């Protein structure tokens, strides 16, 4: 499955670089927050939606949170990310 492939790639290295991938399909880039502190990379994606229907207002909310520990020797200021 896609999740298993992403998990396998999480700690794979290429040209001495650590690569972590996360599927945030369905989220707008402004709904995704990445923080790097205390030796961890934290990814938070949140989406809220409000719709008015014949029955009234409907709300939907979904989120994804992932935390990845940096390997020993990797500095927080070496971390880069893109969406």
C-alpha cells in the first residue's frame, strides 16, 4: 500500500541524505505546518470545512500529525522540507 511504501522510504538514505515523505493529499499547503525542535520534525495538517445544506450547517474536520526523530548527529538546522 501507499502507506507501507512511505514508511519504508522514511528512513532510506540517498547520497547521504535522509528522506522522509508524508502524504498530505487533500490539504492545502497553508494547512500544513512543519516544526523542527528538540531533535524532532513534526508535521501537522489540519482541514476544517463548513457547508450549509437544506438541513443546516455541516462541519467537517480532519487532521494528520506525524513526528519523526532526527538520527544522532543530524542538526536541526540541516533539515529542509517542501510541499
